[in-house]
């Protein structure tokens, strides 16, 4: 009797444990009965199911990341580019997700990848490389996200939260030719700038030389004018002095000539004794005697 009671108690405990299940935070669950979905959308907490008959499958309800391998696409100019991207996604419909992937996250990622790649290929084929590497990238990713979200919700029960392009690289065989063309364009631009600079320098130099000649000519003109005025004033002063005392004026002029002739102390003059230039030397000597 006691043994039977113990067995019943154990069975009741097993039935009780098998009737309850817990959905943790960040998870969602669905209940299966003989492989058929009977309940979905169980939120975090304690829930009840039929023991032994029904099974519970839990799924991660958080945002997941799909890191895809770089893919090669062609732009509208038929230029080949390698595109590295990633996708943020989450489960939107437990039942549709289970039917499409059997709850396997890897299988879901494998089925989502070609959907995203096809959308990217369509967008890249309609744009130039310049558009893709500039402001057009954000527009591309948003359009791809909307397109893949519609397809993924319908076929996989998945919501595509975000699509981001990490890098857009040219293949190695294309990069070299592009770099050569860029170098040639930069060299041509540098030569044009250098030629323009030389022309500007020559223009500035010619203008500066012209201005220098004008300034020099004006300065020489002003200097000649000042010298003329000074000579005129000097001549007037000399004339006035000569008028007041011709003999003294002649004597003063002779002294000035002597000073200028012998100012370095090395001057040598070869003159006749009766030269007019030595007049005041003779007069001084006569006066001394």
C-alpha cells in the first residue's frame, strides 16, 4: 500500500513538472502537439501545457546578427565591387519561423542571406560607383532593408531590423587600373595648376618690374628737379657772393678746389709754376716775403 502511494506520488510529481514550463526573459515559445503547433506567443513567465503530449520550443527574441561573406556585385557602369555587409534580424512570427526553419537559427541565416544578397545586387546594378561610395549608400541600405523585411516576414517569419554595408572594395585586378587612372588625373591636374601658377607668377613679376621702372623714373625725375633747384639756388648764392666781393669769392673757390684736390692726402698735381690754379700759393708766398 505504501509502495503504491509512493509510486502515485512520484507520478503526480512527474506530471506536475511536465505540465509546467518557464519562458525566460528575452525568449518566446510555442507549444507543439505531435509536431503540430497548438499555441504560440508565450511571453516570459511560468506556463502550463499538457504533460507528455505537448512539447515546448523556445526561441531567442532578441535582435540577432547575420555576418555574411563579402559578395561581388556589378554597378550600372559594369564595374565590379566587393561588398561586405551585415544584417540585424529577429523572429517576428514564431509559427512561420518554425515552419520555415524548424527553429534552427543557422538554417534561418542561410535562407535569409540570399534574400539580402539579391536585394543588394538589384540596388547595385542600378547605381554608379560614385553614387554608392558617397551619399547613395544610406539610401541603398534602407531600400534593401525594406525589401528584405517584406520577403523575410512572408517566407521566414523574420523581421529585418537593419542592413549595413561595412565596406565597398574594388577587386585587386580593378584596383590597380583605377589607381593608375587616379594618379594620371592627379598628375594632369598638378601640371595644370603648376602652369597656371607660373603664368600668374610671370604676370606678377612683369607688373612689379613695370611699377619699379615707373617708380625709378619718377624718383630720378624728382631728384633731377631737386638738383636743378639746388644748383639754381647755389648759383644765385655764388652770384650774390661774387657781387659783394669778387676777390674773396675767387679766393674761397680756390680754397674749395685745393681741399677737393688734396682731401685724400695722396693727390699729385703736375702744373706749371705760373698756373692760374696756384695763384693764391704765389700770392701767399709773396706776402710772406
